[in-house]
């Protein structure tokens, strides 16, 4: 059985592993430390735990971490790739390679959407490579809609129904 829970401070390194996994680079992907410290990407993980940050972890019945989903607020002066406004957190998600195809991504996304609603956010945004077919399919199935383009990525937004 898969359980989804808030990530603990001691699990931040796993969260960074998932942040690395979430970056869709099919070939010649740079090492984790190099990629996550690039100026355009560093903003997603530095000083994790600030107001508006939230991360969930999926684990199996033995407590093995299988994936993570998270969101973070950005502002006009420090936009993420999926930025839509100062009040809509941008989310990220990744599932460990060995746990893909088991429904964990859907489980994490549904839990994160519910958490955002409970945290008082009207919706969530994300950025996705349009060639990442599995991710795009999942996001559309969950109700995300395309609302723009940032570089080579599509920005999608989810708005909570009343």
C-alpha cells in the first residue's frame, strides 16, 4: 500500500533527487549538483522550507520513498518557468524510475491539489516539456489547462472548482 505524507526536514535530499528527476532531459543530462545549481533552476530548491513551500512524499508499506510532489511560490522579480502570478504556487513532481507506471504520480498529484486547496490556494501551475507525453497526459487528465509558453516548455494551470 502506498502512503502519501508531508516530507520531513531530514528527507530534503530525497526531495532534491526528485527535483532532479523532474527535469526532462532525455539525453546527456548533467549531474544533479550541477543541474540544480544552474541560475534558472537554483530557485526551485534553495532555502527550502520558506513560507508557501510544501512537499509530499509517497512511500511504500516498508517506508521506502517512491516519489515526491511539491510546490513553491514565486514572484514577479523571481519567476519560475510555470509562473502565472504571485498567488499561484508552481508545482513539481517526480517518481523514482523503479516506481513509475504504478499510479504513484496520480496519487501524488491528487494529494498535492488537495493540500493546496487546504492551504488556501485557488490553484496550481506547472511547466512541462511538451514532448514529455506521459506527464502532459496526466496533467490534462487531472484538469490542468495550457495557458502559455516559457522557453521550450508549456505552462499549465489548475483552478480548484468551487
